[in-house]
C-alpha cells in the first residue's frame, strides 16, 4: 500500500478571526475571488450581475456587469 506524501486540502473550522490585519487580507482576497466568479458568470451565462460587499472596515465595494448603475436601473 502506498502512503500519501501530503495531507491535501484540509477543512478549516469556521471561527471569527481575531487578528485584524489577517481579517482584512482574507477579506480582500475573497472579495477579489468573488468578483472574478461574478465576472465569469456574467460572461458565460450572458447574465447581468451586481454584487455589493461591506468590508469589516465599513467600506462598500461593488461589482456590476455591464455596470452597477445599469443593472440597478433595470431592477428599479
């Protein structure tokens, strides 16, 4: 029987991060990934997409395809 050389992908327990700088870095990386997925979804499915994200620092980040205003104008 052959042994694995590494443990592979591990499940991470979901707990609130206490280190503020780690929290902000993780948020920005996940935000970038989320916006990339939304862009892929809008391209592949010819869909209009809007994402509004609030950061731990109380800033608002938006992504929209074709634009945030264009999609909101259709909804309203």
